[in-house]
C-alpha cells in the first residue's frame, strides 16, 4: 500500500489530504477503474522531543493489487492516439487531473 501524508504538520496540510481523499472516493464512485483509498489518522511521536503530531493520511491500494482486481496489466505508452482510449474514462480522468 501507498501512504499519502500531508506536506506540512498543520491543519491546512490535513485539510488538503482530506480533499484529495474525497477526490479519490468520488472517482471510485464514478468509475470501476480506480485506486481504492482509505482515510486514516496517524499519530507520530518525536522520540527526542516528546511531541506528538496527529496527521490525517490516505492509504492507497497498491498498483499491483489494482491490476489484479481489474484483471489488467501496466502498459507504458507515451503519447497514445486519442482514438485508442476509452472516451468516457478519458473525460473522467481529465476532470480529476485538473
């Protein structure tokens, strides 16, 4: 699994991770061709300073697990012809990549 952490130890960092999580969940709802995501709370402890940081993170399904679940394989194609792609899936990806 992949762990997505906030870029800063602040409420703003946690908020941005939550927004990213919501985008993953919306995409899951709209398309079966998506990574599964789970929102988790992690507490990091500083062993030397004794401080604790509560972070909200995302656990993402590993790409090999996604491939197995969907019955697919990874293909590395650079600049594919637009007509070779599924138009509906391409439109969804376009909306979520902006």
